[in-house]
C-alpha cells in the first residue's frame, strides 16, 4: 500500500491488481489535490476501508481472488460503508456486466483505457456529492444537538417560573412572601432569555463554541451558592424540607462563566430534588488540590446503584428507570454538565455519600489573576 501527501480535497482508495494502473491513476489524482491510497487486492482494500472510510473508491472490476463484485458486496455489509461511492474501472463493454455493477451498488464506471479528463470529471462529481452530503448531515446533527441543549437548559428556569406562579395563583403563601416568588419568576425568565441569547451568539460565531465560556470568565462560588439558595430554597421549603448552604469565609474565584456554572449546578440540584424528593439538600464549597476548588451537591436519598453509576454521564441516561419529571427529562443533563466542566479544565464526578445518599462534585481551577 502507498499513500500520497494528504489533501483537503478528499481521499480516494484506488484498487487494481496491476501496478502500472495504480501508478497512473494515483499520479493523476494526487496532482489534482487528492489524497490517494492504493491497494492491489480486494482483501487489502477491504482492510483499509474498514480502518478509515475514504471519500471514494475506484475499483477494478476484474481481479484474481476477490474481484470487484465480491469486494463491493463485502463493503455493503458494513453500515459505516453503505454510502461509500464506488466507481468501477473496467475494460469490459458488456451491457449485462455493467448493469450487474449498478445492481451491486456502484455509482458509476469508467472504461479502460480512460481519458484523464473523463476520470477527473467523474471523480470530482462523486467526491463533491459525497462531501456535500456529509456536510449536510453534520449540520443536521449539530442543529439537533442544539435543539436538545436548548430544550434541556430551558427546562429548569421554566419549572421555577411554573412553581412560583402556581403558588401565587392559588394564594399558597403569606403576603410578605409574595415579593420573593415574584423575584423568582423574574430571575428565572431572565435566565431563560440569557440561555437563548448565548445559544444565538454561539451559532453566529461557531457551532463549536456553544458553551460560550470565555477563557477569562470567572465565577465567585459563594455568589453561586446564594443564587441556588434563592432559586431552590422556597421549592424545598414548600415540601417541608431545607436547602443547607455552607461556604468558607474566603475562596478564590474559579475559571468559568458565572452563568455556565449556575447552569451546571442547577442541573445537579434539580436532579437531587427529583430523585431524592423526601431529602434535604446540601450545597457547599471546599478547597481541593492547590489551585482548585470544589462545589458539592449532596442529598440523603437512596443514592445511585453501583450498576447504574457507570452509565451516569452517558447521553440520554437517567438516574433511575422511572422518570420523575413526567417526560421532561431528556437524560442529557449530566452528560452536558461534564462536557462543559471538562472543556474548562475541571472535573465532575459522583460518589456515594457517607451514611447514604448521593454526592456530585464539581472541581474547577482557580481563575488566573489579571497581570
């Protein structure tokens, strides 16, 4: 097997049992900016394609051992190679043989001896179509991810709005408490708009910057704890429970956007309320290794079985078989939270709490002081 210098134009696997044919075709294509990989047998080509699918395969129809038809049949058995465009190189002009090639899954053919202009035109067309399809699929996938992300992150502030408005509508609180519920509605709506604004800005800049957490952003951990207490203290109190908050007198700011940290911590608190509904919740801050601080969210509920802990941070996994959110839980929260924290140089993990219950730990580096 030989490989030419990589190029952004696309990769082509050329399969032919004749060394002279391989040399002529690979030279022509590489001069026009393609990455060319060659194989002189069906078996070798199969191994190469399984390892890394090319953008196009130029395949000799008649070869000893595994011929082009047998190789194409094997390729079509692999889901990841189903859409690999295959162009047959053939000296045959037999109509039945060419129809058989199309029935087997080939997208085109070029007869030998070929005109260089014809081969290049067909290669350019099929590689262009394949790369366009790949780009459209990536865009569709990224947009679906964004929809999932927005739906997940809007769920918590909207749930708080619904809780507070329900209390007010049904006169479920003392008059002096009404301003606190109104403040919860106002702040939750602002947070929801803030999430939407960040996603729109991220889309305008780049799909890959959707966390929108700048390297120079910082968050004060005590302020995040105060925000969590204001947001969720009343909800726990309505159940006859308490939210306990503990923070050291002094702690350094951490390197994360304040809104992003609130978003991550809010997910952990809302999970504790869903999966340990009869438990007080504790949120606290403590020092860790030099240059790192931890934010802990703990409950006194049933904890998470060891068999399920391995699945915790996988997308679309839930903390239990039942969905206490009545269909509103996407199973994306912990996966997204860990991705955000890890991208910022931190860690997020679960551990069993001493005496029973669950403990989630967010560990983040201290913010670097400006010179």
